C-alpha cells in the first residue's frame, strides 16, 4: 500500500471536533425511566427464556439434559454480569440473542410450533431491550459522571 506524503496530516485536519453531549436534569429523568423499563424487559425476557427452555425439556418426551444445558448455559453465564450492571453486559447479551435467533428461525420456518414463535418473540424483545438499555446505561453513567465532576 502506498502512502501519499502529507496524507496523515490532512486526515487529522479534516476531522470534525466531537460535539459535547449535554444531558439536562429533565433529560435524566426521562433517561432513568427508559433505563428502568429496559432493565425490566431484559430481565423478564431473560427469565422467561430460561423458564421456557426448562419447561419444554420437561414436557417433551424427547427432552434431554444435554439439550437443556446447551440451551440455558449461554444465558446462565450472564447472571453475575447482569447483577453488576454494565453497558457491555447488555451488548454481549445482544450477541448471544443473535445466536438464539439464528438457531430458532430455521426451526420456526419448518415446524411452526407455538414454542418456536414464543422463543422468537422473547429473543427479539430481549435483543432490542438489551441494545437500547446498553445505550441508555452509557448515557446514564455519563450523566452521573458529569454530576460528580461539576456540582
């Protein structure tokens, strides 16, 4: 790869300065409400998925311990992280939700069982709520840091 002389300097001068984020106290109230709702939806769908996978393996005559563990272990890994509440936890939960989504869609399109539809809805809701909660938590932590630094 060839480099044009002065290209690095030009790139540095062409970048725009980042706009400062200002979160007012009124914005923080709305943000806190969104964050609480997002956490509630993530936790509800998370627990619902664990319960649904357990129930399906108990009532199905073909239910196996190995299949049940394969279904719940990726979710169980997040229990300590969800208790710590970091935005990265929610971001990683989105990646795991994509794994479940990629696994359930072929089954949904071939079998059309109520359980496949329910898993799809729960995983989709968990993905969207975790994605938004991650962003809202980042803004909330930023707001808290500005309050501590500038009383």
